[in-house]
């Protein structure tokens, strides 16, 4: 019979013990929780990254105040399609219709794209080939939200830029105004975001605009019983009818998302919902559905609570489907893949 010497057994036991330690304490496992992102990612390679982006962003905001809302919506769309990998910035080519040109994107505003392109160009002068467009988007969006009155949070960095951008992958991943709350919940859940995250992120509609077609069915011929959506404040509905006449509707006309403080990032959005002043059907439903109305009340009660949950949810949004290592690249130009 083969005798296993005691020393071998104890070595095996030691190795097993060590393995358990590694499994429990492996720092990579902890990092994987943030998708491999870190706060100090560019500390050695581009220490001024945040300052450079901030300068560009604040200049752009002075020129075009609508930039904040545009950028925030583009960032959200980017993260929901292929993850936060700047795939939304890619220009279409002859052989590829990119995300930007998916129908829902036609309303994403040019100033929002422009601020990301400008920030990247400024970075390339000081730290060429170092900072990904995906990280530029996360940092610039944070700055813009903060500059229009919203909270500030530290941005985790280290995202790579994606290698795929297809218009055909957009529709299934982007919420529409005719979706039910339960559909929205499952869409957000599929991205790792909770109901609370969803209600907090919807507060992004405290700034920006929507085109008339997004709410026309609420203010004209709603259903057989009601001409106007009964959950909408009737005076508000009539003022929206003035903005968006049924006949000769100009498709470029927009209404502000937050009827009370349209240009300030605050919690007025939630107060509005409680008064029937939600613009989109999906906004108004958040206060009608028992799964979400408690969170709406909470955000309306205390702006600081909204800011804390919004910031936490933006950090989670910024982790959705991020690519690290060889999963992606550092683009030289945000609108074209390297080759
Ligand atoms: C919950 C589901 C959501 C739906 C159904 C939805 C839908 C829409 C629609 C239809 C518009 C108007 C687009 C246009 O006509 O130009 C819009 C605008 C906007 N959305 Fe959302 N959205 C949702 C969630 C979010 C989230 C999570 C964010 C970001 C945190 C966000 C940020 C924005 C912003 C900032 C605008 C204004 C854009 C501008 O002024 O150019 N939305 N949204
Ligand atoms: C929602 O609207 C889109 C067009 O904007 C339409 O294609 C889709 O069928 C609608 N979905 C539902 C559930 O009504
Ligand atoms: C019209 O909409 C209201 C509120 O959404 C609803 O209660 C009512 O049942 C609807 N009526 C018809 C005929 O669909
Ligand atoms: C097809 C199309 O019009 N795409 C547009 C998508 O949005 C950007 C930014 O506004 C435009 O530059 C594209 O032309």
C-alpha cells in the first residue's frame, strides 16, 4: 500500500487553506463588482483628466445650456445598448448603420454629442491614447448634471470603448413612453438596476425637452371615454395643446420635461408627478403604480434624498456592461473605431 508521507498531506492542507484564502480575499473578485473600474485609474497616466474635461464642459454649457440634458440622455442610451462603451458616439458607415442613427436616436441633440467630442479632443492634446470615450462620457455627464444644480459623485474609470455599434440593437434596449411600469422595471432589472434606481434615474427628466409626438396621444383623443388623459392636470394639457397643435404640427417643436423648473436639476419633477404635471405617460405612471409611488413620494419629500439616490444610481448605470482589458479599445476619435 502506498504510504502518503505526513509532510505531503500537510502541504496539501496548506495549499487548500491558501486556496480558500485566495477565493475569499482575491481583490479581483471585489473589483469585478464594479466591472473592474477604479477611482484612481488615470492617476499616473493622465492625472489632470477630470480638470481637462471640466474646463471643456463648463465652456460648452455657457454656449449651449441644453447640453446638460442632451448629454445625460445620450449617456443613458449608451449604457443601455451594449453597455457604457461609447458605442452611441460611433458614426454610421456604408456597411454599418450605427446606434446614433436608430430611429429613437434621431432626437438626441447635437450639443450633447459635441461636448463629448470636444472633451476627447482636448484630452488627446495632453494624454493621447489614454482616456477612453466611455470614461469621457461618464465624467462629462457627471460635471454637466452638477453644473446645472444636481449632485456630484466620484466617477469610477477604466472603461474601454466598444467595438460594436448597431442601430438594430437599440429598440429592444431603450424604454418607450408606451411601455408599462412592469416592462420598464424588467428592462432596468436586466441592466442590474433596481426599481429604486429606476425611479431615481427618471428624475433626469427634471431637465430637458420632449418632442410633441411623445405625448400627443395623452392630449388628443386619449380613449373612448376621455379626450385628455385623466391623470394629467387639465390646464397643463391645454397649454400643451397650444404648444403642439394637432393640425400642422411642426415635428421639431418641443415641450419642457419639468413644467415648473425646466433648467434646474432639482426634485421638482417628483412634485410635478404628484400634481398631474408629468409630461410623458411613463413619468405620470410612476406615481400611479403602487410599485413605484412610494419612491416618488420619498424623492419629493427631500431633495437631498433624491440627490443621494440619483448619484448612487448613476454610479450603477455607469457600470452597466462595461468592457475592460482586451474587450475593447481606447478610441482615438470618439466617432470612429480605431483600425
Ligand atoms: C424610464 C424610462 C424612460 C423613458 C420612457 C424615457 C423617454 C424619454 C423621451 C421620450 C424623451 C424625449 C426625447 C425627445 O423627444 O427628444 C426623453 C428625454 C430625456 N430623457 Fe428620458 N426616458 C426614460 C428614462 C431616462 C433616464 C433613466 C434618463 C437619465 C438618467 C433620462 C434622461 C433624459 C433626458 C435628460 C431627456 C431630455 C433630453 C433633451 O433635452 O435633449 N431618461 N426621455
Ligand atoms: C409603442 O410605440 C411604438 C412606436 O413608437 C410601437 O412600435 C409599439 O408597438 C408600441 N408598443 C406598445 C406596447 O403599444
Ligand atoms: C380610458 O382611460 C381611463 C384611465 O386610463 C380608464 O380608466 C378607462 O377605462 C379608459 N376607457 C376606455 C373606454 O378604454
Ligand atoms: C440619421 C440621423 O439624422 N442621425 C442623427 C442622429 O443624431 C445626431 C446628433 O443630432 C445627428 O448628427 C445625426 O444626423
